[in-house]
C-alpha cells in the first residue's frame, strides 16, 4: 500500500456509537452504590462493637422481667417507669417498659456510637480517601452512610421490643392488652401497636443519627463525634425538663420521644405522633443538609 493510499484511508472509530453507551455510566454508578450500601449495612450490623451494644440493649428487658418476676409483690402504680405496674398482668408490657427505660440514655448512646463513627471513623483509619475514589458521588456516599445509621436505629429498637415480648410472654400471662384509654384489645392488636411503637422510637432515634452524622463530618476523631452527639442528646432532655425554658421545648428533638404512648390509646391519638414524626423529619432534613454541605466541600487529608 502506498503512502498516498494510507493517507486517504478512513480512521477507525474511537468508540462504539450505540444508543446504550451514554447510559453505561449511570448504570455503573448505581451498581457501585448498591454494592457500597450492602457493604455498609454489613459492616454496621456485624461490627463487634455494635453487636455488643445490641446485646446490652437486649439485656435490659431481661433484667426488668426477671426483677418483677422475683419481686415479693407486683409494682404499685406510680412506682418506677411507666407500664411497670402492668407487667404482672400482661407480658407485653415488659417490652413497653424496656423501651421507656432505654429511650432517655441507652438508645441515644447506641445511635451516637454508630453515627459518630460513620465518617470520622473512616477518616481516622485513613480509608475515607479510598472510598472517595469509588465512582460514586459524595452525596451518594453520605446517603449510604446514613442508611447504615437508619438500619441500626431500627435494629436497636426492634431488639429491645422483640426481646421484651419474648421475656414477657415467657414469665407472665398473655392475653388481651389493656390500653392507656382503658379499652381492651386482642393480643395480636397489642403486638401490632407495639410494632408501631418500635417504628416511632426508631424514627425518633433517626433524628439523633442525623445530628451525629453531621458532627462526624466535622472531625476526624470518632470518639469526639460520639461524645458530642451523646452530650447533645442529654442536653436536649435536660432543657426539656426545665420549666423556665418552656418556649424552647417544642424545638428540642427529645421533646416528642414519649409521644409513642398515644399509639396505645383507642382510637390512636395521631396528633402527638404526627408532631413527633414531623419534628424528627425536620431534624433529619436540617442536619442532613448541614452534613451534605460540610462533606461535599471537605478537604480529605487522611
């Protein structure tokens, strides 16, 4: 072949021109996001420290049920946490009592451990840079991290509720459940309402998780992020108990935690529950946006 012929030969196409080619990038990103989400959920739910925390939470309804069973007489009304006096009559109330006990401190602490470690833990280990190399945007990575926090919030509340029911039904009578309004419902209906309580508690803890995720983007020390989130949760409850700052109470994320009692009325008092869910959603939105703003422009050096 002559040089002139070589100069007139058309060049081969640099890339296949197909209709599906532009969509290959988004499909790959979705696939990577799915794998990243599975990896995050597996890490959060299988990490030994998180499992130990779940084990401690599971031990609380066991202690409550055993203590009431071994006591010389049934608890009197007004003694101890709410629902304690009803345990001897129906084992379902072991779960409700346990959820009331763990809600002020143990559950926020458990969620603070996971959410505070979400970003700061990766930064302290030096693995955050490698995660950012994955062909997934920082927004998706942050959403995956928060999905792991949400999964743990639900798992923690579900463990307390499930173990409480099992211990209660093993140690105490089971039958129709007397609601706070005095109405009796079947055991199945009582368990359904307990599931709604678990979901409400998990949603309340999701707000704590959003605060913890934001704090986690501010530091490379997971311990500092965990401690700060826990202190904020405790401070919210302290302020909620001070009558002198009553105008601030509706703005505190802990103010609506005990509104799950409205789910145990007949009919269900939806106003308080909806206010609690709305408050949790607002905290999730505000602190989620703050975390996104911080993490999106964060200079990762480790």
